[in-house]
C-alpha cells in the first residue's frame, strides 16, 4: 500500500496534531509550508520547528496575493477580538483552494496518494474553505483535472472542536509548546484575537494552561 502523503503544515496546533496523526497512521510525509504574505512569519518558523522535530521533509512556498483584503495580509492593524460565526476579517479569499492546488501538483509529481489538511469544525463556522462539503467537492475536482486519479484528501479533525483536538494531540504527545496560533507575531500570544481565545479556552476546559503562556 502506498503511504506517501503531502501535509499542509502551518505551525498551528491543528496542523501539528494532523502531522502526528498522519505519522502514527504510517504515512511518509512531505510538508508544504506557505509564506503567503502574512504580517508576521512566526507561524512559518514554528512549522519549520515541527518539521525538523519530526524529521519531516518540508518545502516553504512563497505566494503573493496583492489583492487580498484579509487583516492577516493587508494594512489593517486590528484583528477580530470576539468569537463569531460570521466570516472574519482574517479570511483570505481562496487560501485553501490555492494551498490544496499546490499540494495536488506536488502529490502527483512525487507519486503521493494522500493530502492531509487540519481543517476542523470551528474553522468552517467562519471559513468557507474549511467546510467538509468543500473539501469533498474539491477533491473530486482535483482528480478530474490530473492524470493520477487516486489522490485523496484527508481531514481527520473535521468533526472535532479545539478541545477535542488538544485531547487527541496530548495522547500522541504533540509538543504544543512548538505551535503558534496568535494572529500577532510577538514574543507571547496576545490573548485577545479569535485564534488565541479558541486555543486558550480549550486548554482551560481541560484544566490546563496553554504552554505558550508559561514562557
């Protein structure tokens, strides 16, 4: 059975958990880390740390989206501070379409039959390109547009919330201290943005402190 796979590695706790899960399932992984014009590159550095720690081959892809209106890439100084189910200002139009397209090209080129992405239920409440329906449909579209028709998308966290993802990661000994979720790239998490609050609250629900806050 072919166990070669591509994983989208962002440096966050979701992709880190997906990385460990894929490795535990016996996949030989090649990671794609995207530098897409984020205001800070800290998540890229954390992705590199995770790849090196797990001895995963990785490639950093630089993509520029000059038309992006996302607060992650644009000139806006503020980030959303309230948990919301609406599409947030941090949404980057078509980001997963772009990333998965790169992954599909890479997979076909090296003979990989699987692509892993850490999308999950709390993401697709606000990000349309994290929905299960989108991932299923885009997987079919990809296989219609390439010569190798056997590539399968894997999104093992899709029905889990942040608390469940952390629980799963703890069982696999994921080093969450080497993951970064905050929208700001300062020394410590800001504790105010949506991404920080989802993460910190999930650790609290488990009776734990986010390891990044202990530094």
